[in-house]
C-alpha cells in the first residue's frame, strides 16, 4: 500500500511545477513525519494547487490535437480540407511540417482549387502562378512588392501592369545594348523585379534578329492576359471590400436603431427628422462604430453624452429655422435705420455693426422669443428706440478696452520705466485715445491703425466659419481678440512715443491735434546720406516698417 502513494506522487511530479515536485518528494522522504495520505489531503486543500493542476491538465488536453490529423485517410482528410477558406489552408500549412508537405505537393492541387472556387467572384488562378501562390497573393496581409517583407512560401513580386511597361520600354529601345540604362531616359521611374528583368534581357538578346518580333508579340499577348486578369482581380477586391463594409453596416444597424429609438423617447424626434441620422452618427462615431448590442447599463453610461449632443443639434435647428429669419428682418431694418439722419442730440459719431446690435439684450430677447411667436418690424420697434443709449454704452466699452492698451514706455535716456503712473492714468478712456501716442499695430498685417479706425475695422468683426448666424450676419461682435479668443489682434506701437519725444513733446499729454499744430520736420539718423524731411506721422510709419 505504500507504493501506490509514491507512484502517484511521481506521476504528479512529471506534470507539475518545481514547487509541486518538491512537495511530492517530501512525501517520500523518511525524514518527513507526515504520512502519504496526509500529504494528499494537504494538496486537495490547496486552492492554488487545484487551479494550477486544472490549467495544466486543460493545456495538456488541448496540445497536439491536430498532430495525428495528417495520418487520416487521405480521401477523408481532403474532403475536410476542401471546405476550408484559402487563408485557413495557408495558416494550416504553416503549423507543422507534415501539413506543409501535404498541402504544398502537386497532388493536393484539387484541394486548393476547390477552396478557391468557393470564393464568390474570384477570378481563376492564372497559368503563371500555382494555387498556393495565388491564395497567398489574394488573401495574405503582406506586401507583395518588397522581397524583404515577404515570408515563405511565396515570392511573387512582379506587378502585372509593371510587366507590361517593361516589355513596351524594351521594345522601344531594343536596338540599345543596355535596356536598363534607357529606363531613366523614358521620363518615368519603374519598379520591377531585377531577376526577371535580367532574365528577360538575356532571353531577348539570345534570340536571333528575325525572331525577336515574334518573341515580343508573344510576350505582349501574355502581358495583355495578365493585365486583364489583374483588372478582374481589382474589381473582385473592390466588390469584396464593399460587401464587407455592407455586412459590417448591417451588423451595426440594430445598435443604431436602438439608440435612435431611445433618443426619440427623450423627445428628440424633430431633431432626428430635421438633420437625419448621419450627422448624429458622425458626432458620436465611437458609440455607433461597434456591433455590440446596446444594453440598459451601457445606455445609462452614455445617455448624458447623447443628451448634450442632441441639445446642440436642437440649438442649431432653432438658429436655422427660427432665429436666422428674425436676424434677417433685423438686418433689413438696421440698414434702413443707419441711412437716416442722426437724431437730435446724438452723442455717438460711429454706430456699431449690426452683429453687435443683434447681441444687445433688447434685440437678443426679441430674436430668441419662443418658437411659434410672430416677429416682424413692429416687434423690433421698441428696441430701436433704445439704440442711442445702447450705442453709447457700446462705444464706452470699446474705448475702455482700447485705452487699457495705451501705456507710454519710458524714456530710453533715463530710467526706461513706463510713465503711466501719473498723467495718463487720470485721463478718461476717450481722452486717452486722443493722445498722439495711441497708435496701434496690427499683429496680422503689420499695419498702423489709430483708435478711430479700430472701431470700424473689419478684422474685429471677422465672422465665425462654423456659426449658423453668420449665414445671415457675416460677422461677429467687436473684439480685440481673434475669433477663438486666444490671441490679440493689435498691440500698442511704442515707437510713436519716441517720435513724439524727438519732436520735443510729452507723449503723456500731447494729442494728435497738438502734434499737427507743432508741425516738426524730422530726418532719419539711419540714413545719413538722405536729406529728406518728414512729418511726425511719416516718421512713425517709417519706424514701424523698419522693425
């Protein structure tokens, strides 16, 4: 009875890990006080040992299942293999030497032909290729042009259309000693198999002169046949990809229908009818691009993202169908308003753009009245009565933004610090912009612009490319920043302050009117051979161009 546990332990040791083998040896050691039965009980109580033993036994049972398959009756085996896909036959040939010897011999050709014949629309195998080569060329996902990228067994490197070009070029320069030297002279670059090219040249040169035309005519027929077969293969490949895409699209359709049904239950039926399903799928491509069925748990996870997306589509629908027609009415009314004479006591010399007017609270409230509310010229009449006050407030805000940029740099001959801590800081924004030093530089076009021109400069009203409102109002509210709000459009040109000091004036107090009244003439120190005198305005322009 003592031999049975020892035999069991030895058998387990041959199929177990090193740790397990040590335990097994411990059961047979006379120095161990535990009996064999106790050791077996310990093994059964070890959960990790159980899992390890189950995994090893399952791996052992799976290992070598196809090992004896080539030993089957060939008729039965070939009947089984003929139902496999060509790609499966290629993979099977790479598993063992026995399968490779079996599938790559000529007696197995009918298996490949039967497998290839089951592929709908696939052209027949060309005569210059074997069936395994043709299957490899058609289905194996490797480059068939670079020899380094091609694994065994196939090395079919010549593209059919390239073969035709080789024959035509060699025929054109058949009187030359070296056809390869004439490839560059043809005005094109061709990628060919060097071995086949050299073999063709050698064969061509060995043919007598009187039989070369017949040889080339025969080769041209071969090239025509290859080109025709290549065209058929390209058409089949295109149809196969289209069928595969259609199949994947059909597999995704139930998930998409489930999503759209749930969106309709949330109240987005009108948005789906207006935009269709395509834009929603493009906006949430990651949620649609799978064949996995939509479960309630997954929908609870993605529902918030879909609600946010559909709310954006709802806003776009309102902008297009409701708000834009009202904006169009405002554009026509405002165009007629600005053509009228200014009302008595008007304090604004420049009216805002219609885009700014549309963003005024009084006008924006009318534009965004609930859907179904009738909006006409009479509806906008109370808002137009507030334009003088609204325009004055708009102008004050714009002046404040521009005045904040006017910081006079210090005199380079003294401390060099800014001088904005006393005189300019006490000026109102409108008075600050009247200073001669309030000259701005366009950061995009490098032009000089004065404050009064900035109010009506097209750069500050550049329209959004993705705005629905821009289809009616080609612009955006006035701003010193770009359309994305990331970069400033202008900055103060500090060189104007240096020109003002050169004229003997204080840039903190000298206005444009003061500089014009003084009318000082200046000369450029960097041009010693020039005697041209210039005004302070010309000097500022010259200075900005020299930087």
